[in-house]
C-alpha cells in the first residue's frame, strides 16, 4: 500500500458538499488534490437542499444507523463552532394531516422503540416547546418533537470546508466549465476543463451530483439516473421566532442564517415540467 502523498495527484470534479468534503478528507490524508467546478461552489443540489439533520419516522435499521452517524459528525462540528448561525440543533417538529392516513402516534412509538429521542405533543403544548409555531396549525392527533434534530446551511459549510482545504494546500478551480475525463488505454489519464486546459492525473473523483451519469457515460460506463426534481423556495428575511425544522403535511420549513425561511415540498416538485 502506498501512502496518499506518494500517489499521483487527484482531481475531484464537483464542488458541492460531497465533492468539497471528499477533497478535504483526501488532502488531510496527505494527497495532492485539485478541486474543479463548472461554476461557483455549491451551485448544484447543495445550494437547493433543505438540509434537515434527522432520522425521523420509519427507516431501515441500516439507513437509520447511517443517518445517526452523520448527525454525530455534525454534532462534533457544532461543538467546534458553537456560535455558528449556519449549523443549529434546535429540534424538529413533525405532524400529519387530519385524515385516515395520520400515523403520528404509531411513528412516535416506533421512534421511541429505536431509542430516538421523541416527544408526542398535544397542539396546545407545541408553542411552549417550539417558538414561532402557531398551535392552531397542528392537527388534533398532535405532533412529534425530536429535540436532537437540526439543520445546516450547506453553502456556508462548503465555504468553511473550502477554506480548510486550501489552507492545507488544496487547489480550487471554479468557473471551469464542464469538465470531462480523458482516457488512455481504458484508464484515466487526465481531466479536460471547459476551456480546454488539461490536468494530467491518474485518479478522478466524480462528484457532480445529477451530472454524474452523463459524465460517466462519456467514458463508456453506465450509471442509472434516478435524480429527483428538487425545488427549494427561499423567502426574504421575516420576523419569526422559528428555530426548529418543521415537517408539516404540506411543506417542510426551516430558518436560515440571515433570518429568511426555506421551504421544500414533494407536491410542488411534482408540478415541475422538465
């Protein structure tokens, strides 16, 4: 086995949260890393994510474990940056519609059985636990408050990780246009940027989100494309005391570092026409 520092340079394509985090971990391990992106950092899905840190409702045991590991990493980061406005653990509040599909009591029992911190609140008790929520919006079956949940503003986190990456010697190239992988004899030999500049490299990490299948297809490989449509609406700054993430029957809501709200919903995404 060779140490990362003795290997050929590595190029990471894509400066979303996965690409930037991967690049930082590689350079921490001693690798020589260049991170390239077609536009500014976080210009893809990372800039349009609700970024709710949770493992709520019903999930497979393996997926629940993975999500809890991720939350633990974010808690470590929060402990290192306790005053950061872009990473908060102020809880999450979930309620269902008042219909035959309301599952909130059973979900609460499931979460408690897993050891996932959850409290079932009557509508009149919600305001005292989660500031900024109108109790009249809660359906009669009540709501689940998960005090260990939180949210992260990914563009802010990406900026911090990039700063650490470059401080350790990593190189960042933004506004590079669409990059492609150059092959020789079936092996990676370089990365060609949108302006034609070629970076000689033997190892490439493709982290372009929804663009991965297309980029990989150009090398003769096939990856199925199951990319969902994503719509995230951001308001202007508003006067609200909301701190928790809300998962309501119609829309999910969380605050932002600058006092605005971001909203995400499955029904609005279904209205988008490609």
